[in-house]
C-alpha cells in the first residue's frame, strides 16, 4: 500500500507527516511554505504517495497544538518497521522522556541494555524519522551539552526552550 501524507500549517510554519493506514512513518519540522513541506515529505518517503487528511487529522491537530506551545502527548501509532530493532527500542525509550525534561544518550543506552552504546544511541537519534513524536531533541550529552540534532541545533534549542518555558497547563 502506498504511503499517504498530510501537510498543514502551524504557528511555526508548514509541517508534513506521512505513513500508512494512519500510522506515522515520517514527520518534517516546520518550514516557511506549503511547497517546501510537500517537497520535504515527498523526499523523505522515497516512494509514491497520495494526500490524505483523514489518515492524520488527529495527529496533525496535536502537532499544531505542540508548535503553539501546548503541552502535548503523542500516543499515536508509528510505522517504523523498516528500521532496525535497536533503533526502534531506542526510539520507544525516548518517547518516555517527559515533556520539558531531558535524558542523556548514556541513560538511554543503559535503559535499552546497551551500556557502552551512547554513540549508537546518537546514531539512532540522527536517523529519527519522526521528530517531536519521538522527542530526540530531549536527548543530550552526559555533561548537559546539547549534542547534535538532525534538523540543526537551533531547532533543538528552540524546542527545549519552548517546552521549558511553555504553558504546561494546557
């Protein structure tokens, strides 16, 4: 079955999500135009896809609320079946990091049974196809430094600041 996608506007720009049967496999952070969002999500899927609002309407609403500064939980189903078992375990543990908090790469490595693997965890974070839903921006170095972020450190800083300073009562 082909992937479906949905592109929508948030307070921070246009976001694209894609997946199959309502399960999310790809998400791109906000960009200035709808055309950029469509191009990014199309490039990320690597296959033909069709637009579908119905498959993603609930998730799109939560993503828009998140980018509006609202504390948001993403309990949606993911389709990460084309990724390694290790990456899926790392991302599942990362989804448990509470809004506004951080954990270290080493902490995640320990939690998934790979105590010598902070670098492997970093590689998993670098290839996370669904940032925000798998909140890789909440993973930092053991010394408190930011580490990396596939969408650029300015996004990591922006997301962490938004979560720490945002309205947590919504």
